[in-house]
C-alpha cells in the first residue's frame, strides 16, 4: 500500500487512528529548513491528544523519542517526517506501511540513524501491530529557518486533516 492523494490518505488515517491506541511521532530538525515540517505539524496538533491518540515531538530524529513511544505502547505508530527522494517532486506526500519501506520503495529520511533500525528496536519493545510513514518530500534541507512555500501548504493541509480526524476520534 502506497498512497499519495490527500483524499486517499485521509480516508485511510480515519480508519487506523480511531480504531486502536495510536502514537503520532512528528519528526524533524528545527534548523534544517524544510526538514522542520514534522515539527510544524506537531505545533498545530499537539493540543488535540486524547486517550486514544498521543502526539510526540521528535526533534532531530525518531531515535530521540524512542522512550516516549515505548512508554505509550501503541497498537499503531504514524511517523510524520520529511523525506528526500529524487523521484518525488517537492511537497509530494506518501503514506506507506513499514513493509513497503522495506520491500517496494526506498524513502531516505533526513536523519542519521537508519529508520528501519529504529523501527525494529521500537517494535521489539512494544506491541505495535502497524507502523506507517507519512513522508513529505522536502525541497530544501539547507541550514536555516525558511520553509519552502510548497512545504508550508502541505503542512497546513495535513494539519487540518489530522485535526479533523483526531477530533472525530475523540467523540
């Protein structure tokens, strides 16, 4: 399963996030331009956490919130992060399961410890049944605070979608 339209992604996220305990891990580097996108989404949704959905800020990489994810012991882990893949246009969004990362596509996140390695460790320490990656293709990974216009739009769109889903799950 690889999804890339907003409508496909929204429908799928509604199904998985309202069903079981979910952790949304928003990953990013605050000083690397578009790599901040996960942190920007976190800032927009952090106050919506509820009994079923936890929202965690993972500055500088998923490995830096390992303990928090393990403590939550979710059934589902949704990772939001910037990705860099030459075959994708900046701002392109891809939602995929960890199985597809291993077998069908190779999304290179912008962090130093390989994503697969961190996920395998998390999965050994928890009862996670499903792991998904919402990857947004970064345009600029230079040192700086400027976020590209394409990325700002995707951040706004996904923050809105996640707000709607989290709010509906909490009812």
